[in-house]
C-alpha cells in the first residue's frame, strides 16, 4: 500500500505520493516541524 500526504497552503494544494517503505507519519512530523518550527512529541 502506498501513502500520500496532502498539504493545503495559501499558495495551493500539494499532494506528495510516497512508496511503501516511507513512514508517512514520520514524514508528516518532519514537514510540520520544518514549517511551524514547533517542538513535537514523539508518538
């Protein structure tokens, strides 16, 4: 099963399709941290 991440921004809608080997939740946390600069708890 492949994963997908959707980003809704002021600039538009972005879809990122990822393969089976990618941990979508970890990638989502990484993007969130980079964009918001927030400290996130490890889940």
